[in-house]
């Protein structure tokens, strides 16, 4: 592989003429923002995952904010989540005036450890919600987490930003708790560029989130400028937000949703190629696997004691050889805001810290193809061989 001409990026969206035509149809319709296309996207997504209600939003961050707000999270409350996540999972609790308590991940993995969750719930006061994060597309141990949350009187909001479509015997990841939030960011398993979806089977929660999503207005008003029958009048009943998804983006999402299972099959093929190539490596091991894995990420775990360089040097060598990578995630408890606010040290969540220090996320995207996957695998093996002790 020539790194100057054959660079394999960490992620690319898979878009075709279907998405182009759908966007053009919206452009020609005379209505660009939230309207009938977004509503149809909501119905189709709800049907796909088997949820009673789906609300399209402009980001998963917005969706998490709406979810916790609808559950009544506020000042004096605590939200428990994992430090092994992106900033927004915890930040939305602070936006509402609540505090955050972190729960470490399972040894050798990336998802919330139910044993540590029990300890956290036993010692933490006023926990209103637990937010498990399905990191990389591998669902958390939801039966144990739900049981603990119910025993301690907590709601469960699933951060399912990585886990679409994650099918489990009990249903899709994201539909098992009180509320689930999906992401359609540009690198995700389906994309709208920016965007997300919130699902719930609780009509009361759905109504609250629908109201707060659009300025706290008491009813849908998207058609008041175009319909012959819609009224111009409306009432603001809460100090809401502006978190709606426009039709231009929803049009892309509808076409991506039709391809979701094909995309999953492509990512599974890549994960299979990687898994076979890496299963006996002395310097690295494949990521955890399990039922319902959506394979949004493929985080190779380095055995640092078998290498004469750290993770960052390994990543740099891959880049020089023509392979783009990333790292998921920098744990929140070592970020300045969180460590300062709660007086946290890196060692307080040792499993999250070790997983971060030894992980590198490899390219795994629909449209990438088997040949690129094999090229990535060869480059990883060559790089590791050159750095092995």
C-alpha cells in the first residue's frame, strides 16, 4: 500500500443517488425545515426498532438533554454514567443542574460494569437516572443494569449513539430502558450529517420531549406557513429548546435507514476479517464481541508490555503507513472539567484508564470493502511486528 496515494481514512459516509434524489425532492418542495419528511422518518424508525414513539432531533446530545429533562432530572439529583464516553453523555446532566457520578467499565472492556454500578448506587444519594453507553456498538449488560436501576428507583436512559442496529433477544438496544437516544452523526452507522433520534414507549415522556424539542410550544406548528387550514396561533407552555431535525437531513436519514441492514452486514464482514487476522497476535487482541454488536467501532487492544512503544507511537506509525485511526474514548474523569469539579484522579476508574491507554480504533465503515480491510490488517500486523520487543 502506498501511503501517499492509498490512504484509508478512519471513516467515510456511504451515500448514493437515493440520498441525492431525496434531498433534491425536499429542495424542490418549497419546505426545507421540519415537516412531513421528518415525521415520516420518525414513523419508519419507530417501526424499525419496535418503539411506540420516535422523535427526530438535531443531535444525540439534544436527545440526551431532552430525555433527562423529561424524566425530571434537575438540581439536587445525580445521574450515573460511565467515564468511558463522549463529553455530551455527562454534560447534559450538568446543563440541568444535576451532578454526575461515574461508574467504571468492565475489566478488559468498554461498557458499564454492573458490579461497579451496584456499588455506586449503594453509596450515592439522590440518583434519578442511570445512563449506560453501548460503546462501539456492543450492547451493555442491560438485564442487570435495568434490574439494579429498578431496585434503586432510577430511570434508565440508553446512550445508543453507537448501537444501531443492535438486535437482542429482548429487543433493540436503545428500546430496553425508559428512553433511548441514537446518533446520526457523519461517522455513525447511518447518518444525516448531524442528527439523532429519541425513542420511548412512554406516551407521557414522548409528549414532554416533543414539546420541549420545539421551543416549549404546545402543539406541532411546522405547517402553519404552508397549509390552508393550519392556524397561525400557538402557545408557549414551557421554556423549551430548538432541537428539531429539518426535512433536508431527514430525507437522507430515510434512505440510510433502508440500507441499515446491508451496512451492518458490511461492517460485520470487516470485523470478521480483522478478527481472523488479529486472533493470534502477540502484541494485540480484538475488541470484545457479543450478541447484537453493531460494529460501529473496531477498537484493537494493544498489549503494551509486548511493544517497545506506546499506543500513540503505534497510531502515528499506522498514519505514516496510510491508515487513519482514532481513539475512543478519552475517559471523562481525566478531563480537566470533571477531574476538577469532583476531585478525581486517573486511577479512580482503573478499567476505563487501562482501556483508553491500550486502544486504537481502526477503520470499519460501510463502503470500505474487504480489500481495504485486508490492507488495514496487513499494515497493523507489520506495524506491530516492527515495534514488538
